[in-house]
């Protein structure tokens, strides 16, 4: 990958195709917010293709060219997308970098609800952002924190492109208002649910649960891409049976087989919770959050 960063192709000629500053963004939810703030004044490019895990990514030469001609890179930070930071340093060392996760209050990864230190077979050292006590990076799934991120994106775009600063700030304010409306809507819906506990596929929904006073009873795959041990799956099964959990969830970015096997064995429905989005049914921040609320509502209302 390192050699790929050094080959930027005809990035200089690409930069001349538009007078608008180019902004590259690591994951879809942040990309959607950034493109709305950018409006017609900046070109915003998403790097991580929808359906791919946000934790690991190998860029194509075209994506490296996009980064090389960028004036601003926007990422989550907090250990979620270090590949994006490396791309910027290697391909666009003069570009500004915004880590939106640094702009919001963060939560620590909580103790595993099952108290099992042997959650999976191997790979734990590669997922420090999911270890107990580490900072949980999935902060965009709280619309209140997303509002702060939007303001930070507006401020950064204003610095990169002062001529259009007023437009960036105006669109940031408008987007923030829409997120406040979304937050109020989700709060009304979640408050009405009779159940407050649910089982997630991996540890993506801590901020969402914290914001709406929900409880994550268990996590099927605590470390993304690392197969849970049989002992751990048995512990999850015990929680599901004891609490009479009415449904389980997989995630589009990860292999659903551990959740599907468990759901089949327990004869309960398997739904989908999406932390990243970008597909047709989740192609805006609001649609992504409503997609997840709809999925949870089917089993918790």
C-alpha cells in the first residue's frame, strides 16, 4: 500500500478540472453531512465504498489520486480510520485534516456485558478500538454529536475556502437543524418502546444506546472480523434465552454467519442494523438512522 501512496498519477491535471476545493471523507455518514455543508462550493469524495468495513481499507490508485488533489480530509479518528490519516500524510501532506471524533464528547468501550475475556479466537491485538476501556469511535450514531460534527465541518470548509465561508456556515446551520429534528423524532419513538435491551452484532451502537437510554445486553462479535469462540457464543445464547430476546441483528459490512446460525438455532428473527449506510435505503444520514430505528422498533416496541 505504501508504494501506492507515492504514485499520484496526474493529480495536478485533475485538480485543474474544477476551481472548487476537493474534500475527501472516510466513511459514508460523515460524507453525507460534509456534502450537504459543501453544497455547490466544494467537491466531496467518499473513499470507503458502501458495504465495506470502516476498520480496514485498501485504496485504489484512483482514490489515492483523489486524496492527492484534496484540500481537506475529513475522518472520524478515535482509532476507527487510521488508513485515512496515512493516505493524507503520504499523498497530500499539505491538506488540512479534520477528525470529527475529536470535536465531541466520547465514550469508552464498556465492559463486555457477558464478562468473557475470551470473546474470540485470535486477532484481539488488531482491534484496540474495541478493547475494554478504549475510546469507542462510533460517535456519529448519536445525532446530537453529529450536529457538533457538522459545525466543525462548516468551520473547516470556511478556512479552506474563505470566499464561500458564509455559504458553508449557512448550510451547516440548516443541516444541524434537520439533525435536531431527527433526534427529537428518534427520542419520541424510542421512549415509547416497551423493551430497552437488545443484542448487537458488534460494538457499533454504544453511542446510540447511550443517547436514547437503551441497554446492549450482549454483542455477538465483539471484535470485527474475529470469529467468536464457542464458549462466547454459548454465553450469548444464554443471555438471549434468559432475557427472551425477540430478535438478533447482523451488519452489512461484516460476515452475518455467527448471527444467522444463532438466530436459526434459537428460532428467532434475524434483522439488520447498519452503522455506516450508503446503500439505496440508507443513502442519507437521516435514512440511515431511521433504518436502524425501524429495525429495532420491530423487536422492541
